[in-house]
C-alpha cells in the first residue's frame, strides 16, 4: 500500500509524545475488533470533550459464502476483506455519546470470488457458460486507499482504568467502482461476445448495489485501559 507508513508513524508520534502546547488529560491503549479487523488502538484525551485516536486492524478476515444467500450448488464463494486498516481521527464527547470523524487507510480492495466445480455452469450477462469455459468470476470493489469516516460512539474515551466502548458508523468510499474479471478458456474470454456479457453483468451488479457501493459500515468494540496524564488530569 502506498500511504500506510506515514499515518502509522503519525499515530505512533501522537501516542508516544503529544505536542507540548496541548494539555494532555489521559492516554488510553487497548484493542478493537469489528468490521475494520482486529488490532491495537491508542487515544489521547486532550480534555473531557476531545480525544485524538488512532488504530489498526491488522487481522482482516474472509467469509466463505458457499451455499448461502441462495447461491447455486456446485460452486464455492469467498468474500475477502483487506488484511490491514488504519484510522486516524478525533472523537467529541456529547453527554453519554460520542461523535467521531477521521480518515481510514486500507491496504487493498475487497473481492468476491465464485469458483465453479467441474461441469458447473454460470450466467454472465446474457450468456451461460460451463466450466472449464469459465472457472472463476471475481468482483472487486475498487476505491482509493484513503477515505473519510463518521461514527457514533458509546462509552467515554477519557475514562481512567479499564473500559469497554463501541462504535457504529460509515466510511465514505470515494470513486468506488465494481469491476469483474474471469478465468477459464482464454480464447472465449477474449471474444467480443463474452466481454460484452461481462460488462452487462458489471452494470447489473452496480445497479443492484446502487449508492450503497460508496459506503463501508463500521461496527466495532474496543477494550481500553486509561492512564491519567499531565496537566489537567483528574
């Protein structure tokens, strides 16, 4: 990924040496798990209302969707998520709730791959193809490696000691596109008829997703330990 190291370095600087002009109230370290993977998280509470936070989801996950959601037999389906997410942002405490915003950095794009068993068939556009004519069909949700996010949080980010917090929100993917690629008989895949059917299948899939193709959900739970900090600490 082209832009991973700079945000990680910034996060480490924030957690290790906060700017002297800011009166740090407390620092939290912990771990989070959810749709952004599993990994470490750190935060600095500047006061009771404002917290700077950074985190990483270093253990992405894959989902085997074979036999689910009405998928036909004689094929396997695998949804593969990025193996690394990084976030940098700020939270603002509002009574018992928090609102947050920031930037998400991801290592790659999620993919959905259907692999046909021997002799299985698949509809692509207006055509029907049988393995080994088509062996796999892969759909990729392509977008930039950076995207803004908004979230609503439950639980305080400036609590000393052990605490559990939760977040729900959304990542706004910029210039998101659904693209498809197939493997199989090379001559068939290069033919104008197949390429046209593949484009038709892409268009139908994009229409099915609608505007939802531009959004990625955030659902996560964090376990943190808060340490009282310098000036202004309780």
